C-alpha cells in the first residue's frame, strides 16, 4: 500500500494524513493524552509503575531522541504520543506509544502508515524493543504486523507482577 505521508513543514516536521496529522511532540501533549488514556494503556501503566500517565509521557517526550504526536485535524486534539529512547546504547532504541480513545476513530489512517514510522524511529538504531502487557492483544497483533518478534514472556513483571512480552525488531 502506498504511504500517504507528505512533509508540510521543514522545521516543524508535520506529516498530513487528511483527518489526522503527525507533528513533533511538545510537553503539553503529555497532559492532553495522559489525562485521557485508553483503558488498556492506563491498565498497562498501572501494572508497571506508580507514576502518573502524564508524568510518564512528559518523561517520554523529554527523554526520546524522536517523539511525535498524532492530532485530530478537526480540532488539533492530540490523540497519541509515540517515540524512541536510546537505551544507553545508540544502537538499541526503546519504542513506545500511548493513546486516547480518539485514536480508535482514526486508527486506520495511522496504521496504514505505521511501518513508515517504525522505520523512521529506528533510522539511528540497529534494534528496537520494549515490553508490552500480555493483555494488550490488539497492540500485540499490530506489533507482529510491523515485524516485531516476541522473544520472551515474563510471567511476573512490573509493579503488579503481570505477564509481559519482550518484543524486538532488527532494522533492515
């Protein structure tokens, strides 16, 4: 399928997908997304840590070497933030994505182009990885479609000691 991204701004790096657009993240996006997380994302964060979703996303925006926000075109509302952090080694990147329920209404627009974004996030890393709550079955299917391999299951992981999967992708 043909990728639909077009670069509209050189410095602002905004990609247009019609009903949504993707731009570089800013700190206020953390409150917009973190205060209205999808239930599955909120449950995953609660299973991992006691930190608030807003704090986690703020840290993610600050610590990421690349971080982007998906916004609804109609009212510029942020509906997801995603990025990649260096893992102390520039060859290995930790990918992450957190979204609001609004993401479901426009998911097809982003999903069609998500392979582009994985490639973009990984352009300076040999490997991308993270862990995901085993209850996140929809995201697990998406990650498999993106080419991630699920290499290890941790039966008791995080604050709540829940099952999590380690997923990894070697970049081409």
